[in-house]
C-alpha cells in the first residue's frame, strides 16, 4: 500500500527550520545591539566577540530545541496557528529563563540584557514566520490534493453524508473520500479490497453509529488484517461528553461528564480576563459612546439606552444594555410600556415576512423600525458597546455564546440548551464565523465547540478576530 509521507516530511522539516530561525534571531539581536541606532542610545560598555557569542548561541539553540520538543511543537498532528503561537511563546520564554539562569550562576554580569531580550523577541517572530511559511506550503499542496490520504466511508446517515461533503469541499483537511458504502457487508468488503489492491486506499471511516457490535468488530479486524487506518465517528456518549474526569473512590471507576473546561482556576482566569478587558474597552470607546448617545438624542430624544431581557448562564435572565437603534414609537422593552401589544404584533408580522433565520431565533433584514443613525451603529456594532457594562456586572463575558431572548429560548430543543453552561458573550465563535448569516443549528454547534474547548488563548484569538468580522460586513444588519 502506498505510504503517505507528507506529514512526516513537514514534521521533520520543523527541526532544522527552527534551528535556523533561532540562529537568525541570535544574529539579528547581536547586529541590532551593535548597530549605530542602538549604540547612540545605549553605549557599548564591553565588546562581545562574535565568534564566542555565536558559539554560545549554538549551544543554547540545542537547549531551546529540547524545550520546543517538551512544549509539543514537533508532533505530527497539525494544530491551529493560534495554538502553535502560544506554545512558541511559552517555549521561547522558558528558553530565555534558561539563558538568564546560566548568566546568573556563571556570574557573567556583563552579559548584555538588551541582547537577551532581543533574542526572545526575534526568536518568537522568526520561528512563527518559518512555521507559517511551512504551513502555507503544506496547505497549497493539500488544496491541490497532493499528499492526501484516501478513505472510504461506511454509513449512509446524515452525519456520514456531511462528513463526505466536508472532506470534498475542504481539501486542506488532507482527506479524499474515494467511496461511500451504506453499511459493512460482503459487497463493501469486496469494494474495499479492490481499492486497496489498486493502491487507492489508506483507511476506513466508520460513520454508522448504529452498526451492530459484531459487524463493527469484524470491520476493525479487517482493517488490522489489511493494514488500513481505522477511524470512526464518536457514538452518542463520546460525542456528547468530550471533557470527563474519572474517580475511583469506591474502587469502581466512575466517569463524570463535564460540560466545559471552565472550572476552578479556568473560571477565575476567564473572569479576570473579562473584567480587565471590559474596563479597558469601556474607557477606550467612551468618546465614541458619548458621540453616539448625542446623535441618538438629537435624532429621536430619550432614552438613548435600550434594555432587553436575555437568558444567561444556567438559564438565568438578566437585562442586556444596548444603544437604542429603533424609533421610540417602535421600541419594545421595560422603558417603553405604552402600546406594547401593537409593537409586539408589528414585530411578529415583520418576523413572518422578513426574517432571514430559521428555527427559534429570528433576524429581520432591512428592519423599517431602525433609525438612520441606528443603521450606522448596527453596521459597525457600536450599539453593543454598553454590553461591556454587563460584563463588569458579571452577567456576560467578553467571549461566549450569543445571548437570546426568553421567547426565542422557549423554542429551543434540549441540545440547544447546552449553551447555558457558561455566560453569554459580546463576541464568540458564531460572531466571527458569519455573524447573522449562520443558521441557528450551525451557531449552536460553534458555541458548543467553544464551550467544550475553551482556553484563554481561544478567547484572545476570538477577540483579535472580531474587528475583522465587523470590517468585512458579513451578516451585519
């Protein structure tokens, strides 16, 4: 059977590429320190011989490469770029600590602190650039279906069909589905053997979770016998619970299914992250908020703030704050009590005629109730700035599932309610993946993935990507 070597090749290239990047970082730091620009600001107190410097740097490159390996930077399993960046920063930081400790214990107090810090900055930059270039080359090859692994899919369920379509439309995943069989039987076995004999198959994906146990075991044995990779879709419990802990208090293993890693210190870290970011953004955008309030006041008078009831963590209700973007005569909320029934009836008609979303959640396109200033505020998400106050209060997070109204939540299916495991967010996976264009089921799927895979790095990635989602105007109304 044909062996796919691309993953191993690119993994092997990481080591020499990182070594070159680290040596380049050391050289750049040396050149910068002795450049005219820096020496005019910080005169050289003691000259550093370049040959001795690069010799010492070569030794530390080996130490740093070991730290890179310990940080998991040489696994063959591809990672997201933001995840890899975090590991690079961690490993380079640890390497810098080794250098500082070595200098301290050898009492080399004349060693340039500037060079040490410059090496840290350059090493992170160069290693990241090198890996991004390698990742780009790999993706270009995969998009041309070079280095793909060939699989057959066993199963005809919706999940099996979606899996095949996803691999077909996203060649960057590195998998080509060459055939799909409804179930595992003699006909499927014959078809798999034919593909294998033609050297057109690397593995089997079992996507039929209802396949009988004896048939599944036969399929696994068949894959082992013919040296085919075996993959399978998670069953009901494996798909539902991705974060588990095992206790053996009674001598019998008991598995506890956790809804999210946001527990203990994770929850404390996220709250610290939320509070500080919310305070920073409120101060940063306060001039914009004041100008927006003034424009709304001139356009349609008070109130300029809008309160709307939403459902938050554990299903608790809270008041969400936004800038009012509708004419007062159409606004619905606790501060607009007159003609409430007429306004609700108008909204129901608009939802029926102009909603662009299916399921329990609505989104009215070209809403005639929105003011000209309101359209501008919505387009640039300025109307959502008061929600940072909700974050300071503890009702919301900077990043989390999109909050919905009680009447929308009333139409949730049981699996939709998993989004209540954590606080809702101002931004989130759904907001950076399509804003209002996403179908509700896709939105829930993305929010559920975020809940199950939360990390501070993921929060930071989403925060940094949010402005680009706003600028691209995708799904903004």
